[in-house]
């Protein structure tokens, strides 16, 4: 059984970009529990009468700062692999975005 649809010649970059973005996002989300644990673990373990709790925020900062880079990396890889397809898809995306904006301005969109 295959989980990948048969390839179509028009959209290989888009399918792979989506798969790469989902994989990157999954990795990013996977780093969040550890980072949150470093912040909330000491707070949860502190005695109830303790006023302040020292926590480590480096992991949270690392996840927050690496997010944009991790999500841009698949896109730049696709642009290098399929420049024509990515350029075409970007042009279509800009046209459809502009059309949606015009519909909203006229009161006919979501």
C-alpha cells in the first residue's frame, strides 16, 4: 500500500515543499516539550510558599529563534531543486492572494 499519490508533472515542488514543511514543523513542535519542561518543571517542583523560582529559558529561546530558519530551509531547498516550478507556483499564489483580497474588499469573501 502506498501513501503517496501518483506523481503529477505540474506540482512536484509543491508536494515536496509541503512534506518538508510538515517535517520541519514536526521537528520544531517536538522540541517544545523539552523547552517548556525546563521552564515549568522547576516551577512545579518548587515549594508552595516559595516566592521566586529560578528557571532556564535557553531552550525556549533556542526553539523560538530557530523556528523561522527551520521553516525557511525546505523552501530554499525546493527553489534550488525546481526553480521554474517554484517561480510559477509563487506567481499563481500571488495572483490568487490578490484575487482573494479584492473579493474581501468588495464584501464577497470569507
